[in-house]
């Protein structure tokens, strides 16, 4: 089962999965916490040659996630949800899609 996990410090601040210390208070005592998987588009870049859109999404918990868009186009401020791509080779990775209205 796929689920997005974030790092959380004892003070309750959420950080990206790749950090070693809290982004806010710098506490290194971090635990893994499930994320809601919802957020909104902060920025995006389109590579027309590769037919790929990279999205910066602010998750509801606060951290920003940089990943690919899957599905119809989105715009700045649009709601998105996180799911996971499963390539034939390599690890699964998070992607975002437009949130259902």
C-alpha cells in the first residue's frame, strides 16, 4: 500500500521526507507521520519536448513537494492529490493529479 510519509518533530512541525532535522526548529528527533496526500499548486514548469509537467505543491501539512503531474493540466492555486507511479524498473515515486471537484 502506498502512502506519503512526512517527518514530524516533537513540537508538531512537519518537514519533507528527506530532512534530518526539523525545517522550523531544527530538532533532530523526528518521527514518520502519514500525510493527508492533499495540497495546492504553488508553481509549475512544462517541458513541451518531453511532454512532462513538474509541479511544486504545498501539502496541507506545510512542506512543499516537487514532483511530476499525471493527468490533465493544473494551474497555480489548484488543488492536487498525491498518488504513486510504479515504473517497471526502480522505486515507486510520488506524483500529483488534479483533485476531484
